[in-house]
C-alpha cells in the first residue's frame, strides 16, 4: 500500500479534482449516510461538520476495514447558523442575498479512519470569506445560470472567485470543499 492510497467517502466532484491535482492515489466509495438525520440544533458548525465527516468515513470503513478512508463535510456558517445546499432557485437567491451582505465562514470537517489498526482522526478547517457587494444583476444572473446547485452556501469560489469574493482568510481549497493543507497533515499522520 502506497503512503497515500486511500478511499474518499464522498461524491463531491470538487474534492475528487483537488485530490487528483495534488497527486493522491485514491478511489471513491460514496457513503450511505443520511445527512438529514444529523441535527444542527445543539452543536456548533464545527462540531456538525466533524460529526458528519466521521460518520461518512466510518460508514465506508466498516465495509473496507483494512483500507484508510477519508470523509469530509463542508458547510457555510453565517453568524452561527449553518447554511447548507439550497433546495431550489428561490432558496439559492435568499442564501446569496444573505451571505453576500457580510463576512461568513466556510467550515470543512475531515475524518480519516481505518478499522484495522484503530485509526480515527477528525479535524476541521475554518476559512473566513469576505464577500463583495453584489449588484442586483449579478445576483439574478447567478441564480439563473444554476451554478449554485449542489453547493453549500449556493456558490462555488472556483467558479465565481474574484467576482463574488473580496478576500479570504484561511485555506482557499477549503472554500472549494477540501482543505488540502489539513488533508496532507492528517494523511501523513495516519500513514506514519
């Protein structure tokens, strides 16, 4: 087994691309975890992402006990409130108007698990995003073009980048969906 051979327990195409670009040797096995069963009521956004990342990793790891499995979960936190993926265009517009009014945090929980060997690590990365004030035309175009679909916070920085974001404080790849600096550190520790 290579130093960084593992299973990614995620269907996210953005996470897959980030890992491929970084040269990792991995395969994708999507977890069967029902995210709606995880309440956001009594936990912080950081705890929520860590719980989900760990649940996803453990779900795949129990079917692949000898392999290292990575799970991840990303949310946007706006003043302590978790903003997930929009349900429809109206919801996406509501989220966009809210998030692009003031700074918000993008939080990704990352878990690395291997049943055989008892490896279980979970950490989170937080990146503060300072948005640009969007014009009415920009908001409506964003909703119309559908690039908000399937994305926490209804946007993807890799697609909207400079147009939507003034600056970020923290990991850029975290805002895409996987904090690669944290991933490298956790995989090195798990395979040491």
